[in-house]
C-alpha cells in the first residue's frame, strides 16, 4: 500500500453574522472530494473564529468554531502547514443597500496568517476583508455585485471586476456572490486533483454545470435595476423576446411613441444604458447561451441572437467580453 498523502488543511474563517452558505458550501465540496477519491484528496476542514465555540451566522444558524484565530496564528508561527485559507464575509443592510462589514480583528488576523498559507480565497464580500489586509493590492479581484462599487472606491489599488463568478490572481482567489462559492471551491479542487474529480463532485452536488471563471454573475436584465416606468420594463421584455427584430433606437422610439432623442434620454435614465448598448448586451448574452448549450453553426447563432451576420457577432463578442465565438464555445460548451 502507498503512503497516505499529507492532509490538506483548510481553515475557514467564521465570525458573527457571516453568511452561512459561504461557510457550508465550500466545506461540502471539500468533503465530497474526499469521498469521491476514497480519502486520497486529504482535505481537512476546520472552522476558526474569534474564539472556540458558537458563532451565530446571518441566517441565525449556529456554527461551532474548532479553533480560535489566536490558535491558528500560533500554529502558523510555529511552522504548521496551512494549505488554504478561506474567508467569507458579512454585510450590514443600510438604506442605500448592503455594505460589506470590516472587522479589524479579522483583518489583523489575516495579515498574520495569510503569508503562511499556500493559497488564500475569499467568498462573496470576504474580498473586502482581504483588501483591507492588503492582500489584493495590485491584483484583479471580484466580489458580490452589490458591493463591487464599495470595494473599488475603498481600495483603488485593487482592480475590481464585478462580472466574473471568480477570479484567480496568483495564489489569491476571489469569488462572487453566495452560490458562486461552490464554483470557486470546485476550481480549487480541480487545481489540486484535476478536472475529472471536480466534475465528479459537481455531479454529486447536482450542479447543472461547473462554471468557469469568466462567466458572468447574472444576466443582463438582472444587472440593471428595475425601471420605475412600466412601459420601459415592458420594452425590455419585448427586446429580450424579439432579438431578431429591428431594435434600433429609431424603431424602439416609434414603439414607445416618443421622439428618438427623448426616448434615448428616458431609456438611459431608467436603465443606465443607451438603447443600442442595452440591445447589444442582451444579444451577446443570448449568443453566449447558444454557444454554451448548442452545436448550432455560427451563422445560425448570429441570426438567432439578432446579429444578422457572423462578422457582427465577432465584433460584439470582442467588444463585450474580449473573445471570439469559437474561443468562447471551446471554453464554456456544455454539450457532449
């Protein structure tokens, strides 16, 4: 019999009002990786909190910290191996929306232990804690879309990208909101054990797809706030359902019975985008879904998503997501 591999020690930070799924989701992925490999993965997950014992999460569910932050620091200073440090986050709900909570004691702890970890990863708004500890300076990072502007404003040395579900920058990984913790952790498993093990875990989780890092956190309609004008909301629905129609600003203005100039002003006020920009983004999203889930030739994808020609589809994907249709399909295709 071969020798057992050394354990991969995973420490997940927990503290009052931490998001529950950000803790339990990754822990479940690592546990399933152990099961799928018959224990060869060697993951050992521990929860670390301000002190040992009970921690109340934002969901009201209580977790038990195996170790205190101080104990983890002592082990790290003594040369104890720490494979992965995983940092969830917590938010405060304010009238203007959710705001990431920064706990100075957690930040100080991260500064002490993160240098000794093989890799560091944040889940959701945990990126704000990494940034406060200086771990994201000069790096590209993501976080939950609702606090991305806060992260960018408070940490100008960080290149914030609110679109991907996770981002890797060297040994530091950052993940987007909540359920994306599963995608991030599957990527960590793939790095350690290979794609086949990660896909086996994804199947056990009944996840539709082990999404890649470049995929968006959400669709175009969800990325814009709901319009206060019902007619604009109805127009957005019309656009999504009639991508191969004439959706020029002039045509849409006629549909709204407004002058083109007034329509463009109202649409931008309600959606934050020009009519042309919004239509292109919705069409690109439709094209992406077809590239991911079908084997349709590119001319059919272009026609179905309203671009009319493969050349126009190429230009739009280059502009919106800096890739080509063929490259996107190779990376994200989900069909056999």
